[in-house]
């Protein structure tokens, strides 16, 4: 089963990264700096992008983990409800069978 929320989170993440990179590159090329200053800025921005990407990836990972736990808890809860219901039905069926045997005698 594919989770559409996960796809949306990935799309937002990719959009965030691309927007940040495009803005940083545009800002770099619109400034009047020497080659050395420009290279230093590019290195600094690359580090910033790396840090922000790691942060976003961690956030998305946590969202995915939370959703997984939510699904597992829901499945376990529903299983317990069905199991309890089935056990009650089995007891009821046994009772009906015993009553039918008593009537047949």
C-alpha cells in the first residue's frame, strides 16, 4: 500500500532543495565578487545546503516512522477487536450446537 502523504512530503522536500539551490546560485552570480570570494561563498553555501538537506531528510524520516507506527498500532488494535469478536462468536456457536443436541435428544 503506497502512502500518498509520503509522496507529498518527498515532493515538498525536493521543491525546497531546488528552490534553495536556485536562489543561492542566482544570488552568487548577481554579486560583484572576486573569483576567490565567489569560491568561498560557493563552499559556504554548499555546506549550508548539506546541513539543510540533512535536517529535512531527518524530519521526513521521522514523519515516515510516525506514520508507520500509526499504521502498525491501528492494525494491531483492529486485530485484537476481530479476535475478541471471533472468540465470542465461537462461544455462541458452541452454545447453539449444544442446545441443538439437547433439543434433538
